[in-house]
């Protein structure tokens, strides 16, 4: 039996005008067609970390952040699933953190995590689901073949992560 007070946010980031950087946005659109549990809200945040921080202000028990993610040595289309590591807030000045809120362009997931932590709204259970991009620097509105092929796998991973999070939250 699910807890009606449990809430999970799946926030999908990306810029659809920068090739594979649009991965998260495409995943959000695919997730709309899935039968996700009622505790799960999918939000397409585009490149605005501020809108995601605003979403988090509503109070969530877990966050799944979906984005293109580069990891050294990984092939394009590789799916990465990992627990988020929030950079230490002591490494940032108040001015820098405030700047993260004001910067609406090319949001870095780490900045979003720092902002969420500074606002004390980042859930303890924060999972990153990313895809190794092939290209993100050119102005284009289509995913590369390996990243496009990775979208259904990412959706499957997100569904598994959500199931694990719900089970974990039910046990608390």
C-alpha cells in the first residue's frame, strides 16, 4: 500500500537546441506515456534550474534528476545511474549561490543541487539518471543516434529507480 503523502519529483533537464543536451526533455516526453505511480510527478525543467528549485519548495521525499551527463571514458548512449553527491556548500559564497538562482541559461546539475541544498529543499534521496552525449555544442534540434536509442533504456531505469525509492520510503 502506498503512502499518499509520499512525493517523488522526476526533473528532466536539457536544451533541445543543443543536440544531445535535449536528452532529459525527450525522456520527460516519453515518461508522459508511462503509467507511473501517483506519488511521482514528472517535470520538464528545460535549462532553468530555478524552476526545479521552485518545484522542490513544494516538498518532495525524493528527486530523480535526468540530464545528459558526461563521464570520462563512456561511450555516447551509455546510461549512468548514481546517487547524487552534493558539493560542499562551504566551497561557495552566498553571492555565488545567489548567482545560481539568477542564471537561467546552461544550468549545470551541480549548481541545481547546491541551490537546493542551500534552500534546504534538496531531498536526501537524490538520484541522477544521465546519458553520455555525443554532441552538445552545435546548434541542432535532434539527438544523435546512440542517445536517441538510449531514451527507452533511460525510461526503464527511471521506473526501476522510482520503484526502489517508493519501497525505501515505505520502510522509513
